[in-house]
């Protein structure tokens, strides 16, 4: 298991009632839980039969096939909702994760913990979560093969939290356990912003430019 998947795995409560891995593909998360003696229900769900078969084959080769329910479905399977209290949606764009959550409004309940790992559009996902009453308790960063991945653990409270603009993109510093990695992620984000700002020449980009300039200042830019 690579560091991205391991960081997701480490956020799962080993005493959870059950886990549903949406967009499971290889199935490594439920397989690892089964191998480690997780006693709750395990559901591996995918919208495509190819990836779901891959998960089934991998589970079979690890002799944990009988421990996992494989579900071919779009998004979070509502008909199995009583069997899990933890949902993982990982390795997809932040906008796709938003649309999966949006189609499952029954998940807007304090009975479910969501562990989300957007590959892109992290700011779209955080904006969606905080404006729909989810409290993000953990903004985790995981570095693997030179890339920094973001992982969000959250739960519905019904109260809208507030995030500054740059926090929407990289998370809240105080909710990230690896402060050194957070500082590096913030630095790299600031440098990217400076590149974008210097590339925004025309007047039609002015509002975007000033938005980016504000964020670069929030992150301590001295050159902009
Ligand atoms: C890139 S893989 C990620 C696999 C694994 N979750 C990970 O993080 O390594 C994305 C998987 O999500 C599945 N997927 C995409 N949209 C989905 C949806 N609406 N419902 C369920 N699965 C979906 C795809 O078929 C694919 O297997």
C-alpha cells in the first residue's frame, strides 16, 4: 500500500461499524482492513464492472473475498446504508466527489464519517463541505513519489464552518498533523500562485488576478 492509501487507511476507526469504499477499483482499503482483522462490515463499490472485478480478484488472491460485499453502483449504495458508518471516496476529482455526496443526502447525518481524497479541485470540495454543514476535523497531507496528496476527514454537524481562501485550497494548518509538510505545501502553493499572477497580463483576468494576489499575501508573499 502506498503512502497515499496508507494515510487514508490510518484515518479509519478500527472499531467502526462498517466501511464503504466508493470507487474502490483495486479494493486495497477493504482488503487491508479484512487482513488486519477489522470486524465491521466491508463494502467495496464501483460504478464500473472492470474495476469491481479487479477488487474481487485481489480479495480472492488475499483469501478475504468472503469478508467483502462487492457492489456495482453509482456512488454511495443507499440500500446498504445500515451496514456502514464510514465512507471512503478517494482518487477522484473534487467536483466528482461533490456530485457523489450531493446524490446521497441521507449521508448528511452525524452517523457517518467521510474520508475523502480529492486528486484535483480540493477547494471546490472543501467549499461544498463547509457550506453544507460538514465539519472537517482533519486536513491531512501525505507525500508519495514527490507529490503531496490531500485527505479530508469530516462529519455532518449542520453548522457551516469558515475557511479562508487559501485554506480552501490546502486545508487548515491547525488540522494537519504534519506541520513541516503543511509548510512545504503552502510554500509550493504560494510559488504556483506567483507564477499564475505573473502570467495574468490582460485586464479581463483582473478579478482573478486580485483574488490570487490576496491569497499570495495571506501566504506571506513578499514579491507580489
Ligand atoms: C482512480 S480510481 C481510484 C481508486 C481508489 N479509490 C484509489 O484511491 O486508489 C477511481 C475509481 O472510481 C470509480 N468511480 C468513478 N465514478 C464513480 C461513481 N460515481 N460511483 C462509484 N465509483 C466511481 C471508477 O470506476 C474508478 O474505479
